[in-house]
C-alpha cells in the first residue's frame, strides 16, 4: 500500500473542486466576525468543522448543498474572496497538487453589491497570491478557475458571458452546478450555445443524484466536454454472473469518446450517489479504462484532501503508484488549460515525479 507521505508527495491534478466547499474553518469564523455574518451555529473552528461535516453526510445532494449557506455567507466582500482563494491555492499546493481547476459561482457573492466580474477578479487575484506564496515555499502550482452558473437561478447566460470575458486572465471554462432533479441541462441551452460559439470549454454536473437522462442531455444537448461526477453511467453497464460486462449505447459512447469523468468518491458517498468508497463505481470504471479522474469536490464538507481520496482508493482497490500516475495523467489530458501547458506538466512535472517516487520505493524495498 502507498503511504500517506508518498501520496502527498506525488504530483497530482485536480479538476473538480469548489472554492466555497474548501474554506478553512478558522477562516469562516474570522470572516464572520470581520464582516458581521451572524448565521454560524458555533464560533469554535473545530466544532464548526464537525458540524458542517455532519450536515453534509446525509445521503442527499439537496441536503448536502444546504451547508454552503455559511461558507457563501462569509464570501460577500472582495477581500474575503481574495483570502479564501489564496488559502485554497496554498492548501492544494501543500497537498501536492500541481494543477487545479477550482470552480465558483460568482452570482453567490453578489448579496452586498459585488458584480459578477468583481467576484471573478477577486477570485483570480487570490489564486495568484496563493500560488506565489506556495512557489516561495517550494510547492509550484498552476491555479485556474471554472466559472459556474447555478441551476436554480436564472443567470446562466450572464454568467457564461462573464466566464468568456475572463478567459485570458485565468478562467478556463464554464460549469453548471446545483440540484440536478428538476433542472435539466436543456434549461440552459442559450448559455451553452454561447460558450460553444466562443470556442470555450464546458463541464457540467451530471449523473450524480440523477441518472442517465442527465448525462445524455449534458453531452448531446449541452455539448459538455467533461462530466462532473458522472457516476450514474454505471446504470448503463451490465455485469453478468460470469463476470463479463456489457456496455449500453450511452456507456459505450462515453468510453469510446474518452469523455472525462470528474469522480469524487467520498463526496458521492455523502450525497448518497454511492454506498461506500469500496462500492463506488470508480472501481469498475477504472478497470474498464474509462477516462476516470479523481477529485475532492468539497474539501471542507467531506473532510478530504486529494491525497486522502487517493489513500482511500488505494486502501479499497490497491491502486499503487502506477495507477495513481495514470489517473493523474488522465486529469491533465482532460484539463482545459492550453495543450502546451498540459504537456509541460505531464512531461516535466508528473512523469519525473512518479519516476522519482518509484525509484525511492525500489530503494526502500531493496
């Protein structure tokens, strides 16, 4: 089995992480006091962390999303967003992440007068500050942003236009998130069509709490290049009693087209999309060689890091360094960063990093 230290040292890439799902509990308490947010259930950081994690682990996506009221509640001022984004970059770099696409819905931070553009600007400023601090400590990280529109709101075109305005400053794509049931991707076709006309990138939360129709619409109507979660694709895969596997039309299409699946194992357990990590569809999907990637979703709510997710997968399935490298390269191949940047990270950071770890492992074993 991989050791926690070796997993943390290994270079990793992250495609599905929510800014408002990864705040430090102490920062929430600080910002609540500084900006007059009085909705917290407790002012003790440890108790707050435990409260949020208990609240998120209720086997329902809708209930899981309720815990975000407190993180978003303290992200209504520019300086607060800058601080949260900078700490996000530092925390990810400290965990061995070398490339990250962190998503946020700017419309969530407009309650006190910030515009969508001002929110995105603050987010990107924080990423620059945090990445610079990480580099000073010897942990280089490339931080990018996915601009998200919320399904239950009616601002998707406005948010899509905002995403495109910031495409040359660190925004690499557009996302739609929030409750799947009752909010199919087809409700936001104008936004998706605009993004496609602008030759920009689309990832969509699909196939988490809702099934195959959500995935099909995301791909065939909305033009998603990646699927946020996508765990329910297993509903179109039949495993026979003799161990052989038959793929349905949609499952075969997803695999054949190498459509990336942004899988978040622990979060999926908490929202009820999977019974446990050991029973998570990622095991079958990785063995069938889908374009699987490993992600955190919400580090605070689920109490995870990217390293802890890999540790859980190694404990459940014995993935080892080889498959960990494969999953990381999957993520970088699927990233929305320019091709040259992805190639640089794979060839100059990831492959040498894993080669070093394998050599070290062999030396210790010998």
